[in-house]
């Protein structure tokens, strides 16, 4: 889960991974204009964004505490558990559509590659071997689905090259935007996206207030976009026991959280 607005005296929120994925999908649904490339095939690419964290369902349903008595977040769990959830996410997405599964496999393969550097720096050779094995597995799945889909005219332009890059970059970018919003990470922040010319462009998010950001350059339709997700409102992030945490979660109200993205020239 993501801990949103930790330290706020009025309380903070625990946002499930699947609700974070839903928020990422809302961004992807409105992505693209004259300056930034739109995804195609649209349905499959949006499905990849929506379903990319589907393997977290069981964890979200029964969250646990870390060694400090805090809700265990995605960045504090063991590498073995993390890889199992990523693997399950890919499998579940591919059950809907193989092209969507291909994008998610590539997404987590890239994340595993970045995680590998951190593990090697910490001399975690066991974790590094597990991550390398996972990366090879994702690569095999991706190559298999590319071969299977290569004869289908719907997917041929989007299996490699610029067409594929637009879709892969979109999943990574929308996921990153949602992570920053849900986890209340330091702002301003930046993401990278592919523009209509095929080049990588930096997009900046500047804070207006607790729920609003100005975005430059603007990669979406219209002038503004209102996003939402849901989280459980709690008063503390430290618990004396798993039972204390479970009781708090059972009583915690579910709240709809709203975020607004504005074009730099938009009023309000």
C-alpha cells in the first residue's frame, strides 16, 4: 500500500496498489495531443496500465506490518515476495490480452533491472540472482508473445520500434505519475514521456496546493484533468501488533481522494 499524506494532523490514508493502478489508467485514458503521441492499439495499452498491478490483490486484502510496526509498503517487502507479485501481475494481465501482458512483462523487467543495481551495491547476491532470473523470465515471455502476435496485422506495427516505444513509455510514465501522487513524494517532480516527434521529453509537475499540480509541457487532452482513487483513512502509521493493525483497518473509513492536473496556462 501507499501511505498518503503521512504526518498530516487530520490523518493519513492507505491506498491499495490496485487503486493506484486505477489512477494511472485515468491519466493514460486522457493521454496524447498534438505534442505527445497517443497509444495504439489503445484498448490493449490502456488495459496494461489498468491491470499492471493486478498481482497485488491478495496483499491489498490482508496487508501486514514491517519490523517497525508500520504498514508494509511496496518498497519495504522482501525481494522474493516482490518478484512473486510482479510475476502474478504479468500472468493475470496476459489472461485478458497477450499484448497487454507483453507491455507489463517489459515494465517489470525494466524495474527488475533497476533493482538489480541496488542489490549489487548492497552485496545481496541472493537477491541479485533472483532478480536476474526474473528478468530472464520476463524477456522469454516478451519474446514468446512477440512471436505469437507477429502474424496479427493489429499488432505488427507495435511490437518493436517507435510504435512499441510509445506504449511502453506510456505505462512507465503513468505509473510514475500515480506513484508520486499516491505516495505524497517530494514535489515538484519530473517524469519522462515520448512526444509526437518520437523524442523523450521531460514533463514537470509544480505544486499549486495539496491536491493540485501545474504540468509543463502539457501531455493530455483539454486544459485540466481531475483524478481520483480510494484509500482508508487512519490516524497513525505505527501499530503495536498485527491484531491492532487489522482492527484499525476494519474500522477505517474508505475515502475518495481527488487530484487535479492543470495546464500551465489554465486559470484556477
